[in-house]
């Protein structure tokens, strides 16, 4: 999968795909995006100096957090999202 490689261009493209997929009201899609190590990669991208990684990660996480499913939101909050967001502030 493109998120788990070292090439930043591939990771950036993968993050943009996730941001577009997560731009939905369908909680099933949001739950699929918020599974496994994907959230960890999104949260780590928040700490990147590279805007091509940071921007799609913020967009995807923002969309995921609009879910009505409390388990999806909890997964985001427990996957270092808040800690990394606090660093940005």
C-alpha cells in the first residue's frame, strides 16, 4: 500500500486518495478509512514539514472526525491525533 513506503510522493498521493474517500457522509466508508495503521500514518503526517503530506492528512482526519460513529471518533482520538494536533498549535 502506498502509505507504507518511504517515497514521499507516493505517500502524498495515497493521503490525497484517503482524503477524497473520507469526504463522505457514509459512516461505513469512514470506518473503513479509520482502520488499522492508516490512522497512525495520518496522525504522523500531521507532524511533517512537507505540506504535500500535512494538508491531505488534515483534510482526511477532519472528514473522519465528522463520523456519527463514536468508535471511529474514539479510534482517531486514541491514535495520537490530539497529541499531534497540540504540537501544531
